C-alpha cells in the first residue's frame, strides 16, 4: 500500500492501521513533514520524499514501489475557515492528485482510494446523499470536487480502479491544533472561553480510528465500487451546543462558549448529516465508536496542558 498524506491526522491513523494489519506500507512524505505522529511505527514502514506536484517524480515513484493499492489522503486542507493561498491549493489538491492518478493508471495499480470532502456538496440542510447536486462554495471544496470527478471520469473511460470517500468531520487523537474539536477540548480543559459561531450549527462527527477499516474493505472489493463515490460519516448530526456539553461532562468542567465570536463559514449549516444508506448497503463496515466514547479517548490522549 502506498499512502499519501501519511503524516497528517487521518493519514497517520490509516498508516498505523495498515502497518498493524501486516501490509507492506510505503508513505509519501514531504521533506518538511514531521514524523511525530508515526514515531512508534516509522521503523516498520518505508518512507519516500516526493512531491505530488512533480508529475515525472510521481511516475518514477510508482514504477519503483509498484504498489497494489494507493490511498490518497494528501491535501491542502481547510481549518477554522482558512486555507492555503489559491495557487498552492490548486497545485496540491488538483494538479497533484491528477499527477498521482495518471501515474497510477500507467502503472496498473489495482485499487486507488481517493478521499473527498463533505464540503463538495455545499450546505443542504438535510441528510446529504451521494446523488445530490454539488454546490461547492469556496476553492477548497471546488478542488476536492474536481479531484473526485477526475477519478470518476478515469474509471468510466479507462476502467481505472478508483473509488472516492467523502469524509465528513473526523476527530480523535493527534488532531491538529486549531480544529474544532481540539479547540473545544483544550479551551474547556484550561477553563477558557470558547469562540464559536452559533449553537445550532452542526457537524457529522466520525471517530478517526473507525475510518481505516472501511478503506481497507473498499480495497478488497474495488471491482464492485469502481468509479463510485461514498459518504464516510456517522450518519448522525451533532450541534455545537451538544458537543460542548458532551466535552464539558467528560471533563467535569463548565464550558464557557462565546456564541457569535466566530463568523459563520461558507460550509456551516444547521444540519450537516451524511446519508449513509449507500455506504451501508455496499459495505459491511459501520462506525462503532459513539461520540461520547470517542471524545473520552481523545481527551485521554491529548497533552495535559495545551
């Protein structure tokens, strides 16, 4: 398995799960990437310094490593409403992904697992299914949609073994500082006010350690889901008001929310919820970690002082 974005939050959990399952794991990392999240397994995997933006380099890497499967998690991401500059975002998310997919097509990779985002849909206000019209409202969401559609197009035209999972809101140990759940936990732990948008804004939270098994199952059954797009969430909607209460209860501390202190973002909605009908019908996988349990495990593995 060749994994891009292996040093990131979700990528590190997928990489660790792959190593523990006994796969021959190859991780694509940037020269500036920190291996801190992978410190306990770095000696059990292979690392390759490479840039997705380097089209020739990507083809050379795949010819060298000859992966059966690629799990593509590398992304210029969005956090607290902020993204990288537009040129960087386009080069990484669109051009880099196209380079990797084209190289995978040329080297006859058996399975390509692409990672999309719930932001591709745009706010809907109801449980969102994969056949919804996509209305991306900012460049990050547009870049992810472009990549999802490119992979789908290659599958339809060239029988490319690609399937895409649109992540909703992963959370859990090793989250990046500045992300929503990280901020809520750290602020409540330290007794500080929590700047937030509105109490009714919601997310569909999925515990990060539940994710790898679905990606591995898709590898196994890639022929039956070639060119398909699937939601990856819990299928449940949780408001900001609810999650700060859950975190406060887990920490036995009173939250101090500052409602309206953060502007509403383009992707905010009073109902973000994945319709998981298609995913559950196609795969045996189910998210098995309740939100309260996931928050408790997240708290236990966060530093004592943020």
